[in-house]
C-alpha cells in the first residue's frame, strides 16, 4: 500500500511492474529494465512464473509492494538487482550474494558445464576452486558431479563466509580455506587434485573506463581488477601452483580475459603444460583455457 496525500492507493502487481519499468527504462533500456523487473518480482514474490501470471491483476501483497518500492531508488543508483534481492541463480542453484562477492556470471556457468561434461561419470575426482567468491563454481561442481571431493580457497573472509552459507544451504560438501594464492607458503600445504579451476581477477585497470556503474560502484575490486603491467599475475601463480599440486594427467581450467588468450597460451607452454586449448564462449570470444600436466 502506498499513501498519496492522505489517501490509500492499492496497486495491482501489474501496475507495480509498470512502476518499476517506468522508473528505470530510461537508464537501463527497455529490454534490460524488463528483465531486471522480472528478476526482482520472481525473487520477492516467491510465485512460480505460471502462478504469477494468474495473480498479475490482483492487488499486490503489502509487504511485497513495500519491498518493490524500496528497491526502485536503489535500481536508479545502479545497484545490481542481485544485491538488492540478496540472491541469484547459478547452474540452476540458488545462491546468496552480497557486496563482498562477485555476482556469478553466465559465462562462468559455461566453464562449469565443460568440466561437468568431461568428468560427470568419473568416480571420486578431486577438484580445487581458486578464488571461489560466492562458492558458485565449487558448489555447482559438487552438485553436478556426484562423487567429487571439492575444496575451495579465497583470500577474502567475507567471501568465504558467504560461500559456506551457500554450501550449507544447498547441502554441498566443500572444504573451504582462507588462502591467498599469491602467497606460495600458504598454498603449499594444500593436497594434490585431479582438477584445478579458477576464475581469477582478470580485468585490467585500463579497461575500467569501458565498464558500467553497476559493476564499478558495487562489486568488489579485488575480485575483478589487475594492474595493467601484469594482467596474468594470478594465472602465473595458479599455473605454478598447479605444477606441484596436480595429480599425473591433472587438468587446469580457467576463465580468461578475451584479450589474454595468446599470452596465457605462451605462459602455460613455457611452464611445460600439454594439450593447451583456448576455448571460445557463446559469443565466440576466447574465454576459457584448458591445460594438462604430464
Ligand atoms: N567476467 C567478469 C566481468 O565481466 C569478470 C570476472 C573476473 O574478473 N574474473 O565482470
């Protein structure tokens, strides 16, 4: 219920939809405004899509209406809708996200699916996710590969607490530890793995000018950016670590900056990796890397 000049005005769900879209379509564009509105409504209403269609012309629940009205100024400030609702979906799994962890992206789902396709029927595979953030990769791999043993590390205590919450919520068994992968001494004590996967920070500082406010003003810098002078800093550290922590024939999988494919290929080759592949994403941009040790 919203009060205008002392008069009670009740809105239907449909009227509330238009209210959101009118408020943000000038800033987001019509299509994105629509998808942001749908995401917001799906999270806050808890209705399934078919159930929602039946209710659209009914008067909106007061609590729901208040949540939507409070969300509008935040959307106008470009706060990501996933932080406003506190959740997102990744590989079919609901995850909590808050400032302090990157909102997992669809291109990373694709990386997970490539690993799942290759290993879904392999018994007892061990996997390490480096820079786990919300836990998206580690939790999905646990849920999609029946018998995997999964560990995940991150430098950030906040990220690890959100990742643990997500693992518990989804009954995923993942061992989490706080380790900075650039600190060789700290990572040395980890055991051997069959697969090491990472989506480390890879956006150069110089690319900031191309990025949108919803990312720049709200998502964690440390999860996204690297210095222009050494954009592969995390890849070098992770590949070096992988040389001493992969089982024979073990695999390294990365998400990458589309402009670093060739440099990463050279780096992995010089370290002695084999079967190196730079793999395109759904937009045909080089987005993933694969490599194996002897
Ligand atoms: N793909 C993410 C983005 O475009 C970046 C992820 C990363 O830096 N690892 O915002």
